[in-house]
C-alpha cells in the first residue's frame, strides 16, 4: 500500500504541531513508521488519505463500540447541532445521559465533563475533599490521563515512549502519589500500613488496558474493596476504557465489585468529547455548587456531545442482551486465532491485546518483557493486510458491533499468516 499523501500531510503537520500529532501514540514512533492520516470511517472500516481501506480495531481508542458513523448517533448529533453548538447553560439531555449512566452502573449521582483526564482528576480531588486526606494509591502501568499527580509510573503513551514520568510535574505533586503493583494485594496493604490515615483513595483500572490488556486476578478487586473499607479510603474505578465495554454495567457488573467513585469516558460520549465522574450521593454532594469541592467547565454537558452519548447508551441499553454476547463471540474468535499462531493474548470481552512475550502478562513487570521489535513487525504485516491495530504493544484492540463475521475471518487469516 502507498502512503504518499499521508507522508506529505505528516511533514506539513510537523511544522505546526509538536511531533506532528495531537496525542503521542498517533505518531507511530513505537512501530518505526509514519502515521496514517484518516479521511473517513464507516462501520468497521477507515479510509486513509491515500484511499487505502482498513478494518479498524483502534476505533478511536475505544469510544466507537457501535462502529464509525452509526446512523442513529450521527442523526442525533446533526439534529442537536441544528439547535446550537453550545449554551453554557443546563439542558434536559444532560440529565437524561446521567440517568442512563446511573441505570447501567448503579452510580447515584453524575457530573459531566469533557475528557477522561478531567473526569479522573476531578474524582481524585473529590476523594481528597471527602476524606480530608492527600495521598492516593495508584498502580504502575495504569494510565489515568495526563494530570500532574497521576503521571507517575503511568501506562499508555508514557510506557510506549519509554518514559514512565513526565517533565514538568513538580516533585511535591508526585510525592502524594503512592505506587503499588497491579494484581498484587500485598503491595497495596504495605502502602496502607506505611501511611496510616493518610490515603484518600485507591485508583485502579479494573482491567488494565494501557499497558496492553491485563485482567485482574481472581480476588484482586475484592481485596482492594476490603482494604479501602478497612482503612477509611475510597475505591475509585477508572472505567474510561472498560465502562460500557466489558459489560453493559462495566467492571462493577462483570466482577461484582462496587467502587465508591467511577470515572467514565470514551463510550459515554459516543465519539464526541465527553466524560463523567460519578459515585455515591453522599460523596458527590460535595461537588460545587452543592459542596466545597470545586470543579467547572464551559463545555461540560455540551449539547452536541450529550446527544451522541445519549444515543449510544440508549442503543446499548435496548440491545444489551444481543450486543454483549456478540462482542464476546467476536473477541473470542480473535483470541483463538492469536493462540493458534502461538502469540500470547489477554482478553476481556471485546477488549484484547496480543503480547510478543513468553506468556500473557499478569503484571507490569511481565509487560516489560515484550519484544517491541517483534510487535513492530507484526504491526506492519497487519497494516499491509488491511488490518489497522494500535501502533503500540501497550495499547488495546477494540472490537465493535460493526465488525462483521467477514471482518473477523479476514483478521484471523492475517494473524495466522505468519
């Protein structure tokens, strides 16, 4: 496949954008290639600037569970845009979207924001305000957006770029973040014991999906719930990726563990910039203007974004008995192909990652053993076969409702053709 136009666009972009992109992983640096510039998407496919078509498993990094340009979502966005792009005032659709989130997850109160980073940052501030404590516990390899206090042993682009931390983060901010090992209950217990009465919350990706997909071990999430209860801390699930994806009710439904606070993103916005944090009413009532934990946003609850999110969540609710089993089946078919090809793979529902390592990882340390050169070769092979997967060993594949049996079969053939 030729990528001449994409290469020209990348040269032009580098003149005015840092690295030529607006989010690091898009630069394709981890796979030794120049990025594709995308012109349009339809259902399970994307079309690049050179006219090449690909089966897409990036799906805008997760939001597009219904596929590209779903007609009901596009119609909702178009109709909303005709009435105005932004008001900076309440609309009824914000309440309706919050009701959908509460119905699905069991959360009692929701605050809408514009990005996953903002949702997590605000939820952490709320946990600190509610408990009166400053320290938080996070896990190495878990990525929670790019706010200062959470760029410590982070995953996603930080891991891809071999720089787990970021310049510009004051040491005083990072000192309030305690780092535990994912899937290691004892590492969390030790941090609580060393910081008695100081930890406001434990924040976790219930399924790690920013160091590749790493599922929780049996009992791990339950242990976090118990440790938080014992130590008077809150449990915060970062479900920006897993929310509405690994089950209609997210990780809380799939694993039967209920957090005190959630952060949602991606799917809740239906492909538009929208996210949310949510939780128990007694905690959420501390958010301004009801309480003294301040958070605000000019575009929070934007009417066009809420239209996309509401349309998406309604489709998922009304069709959940068919959608989630079908996604599970598609994900299982891809998992089987990787295993048949001798490639270790982790999968939770429609979220999966092949790993070029000796075994499917269970921890951050396991993830770091991956052969990045082998992954880059695999990425190029898949791209040449018309399959677009994440350009990083440390990102996930996303299966959508729009992926057809033909798409899955074609992808499996590409996986097995080594």
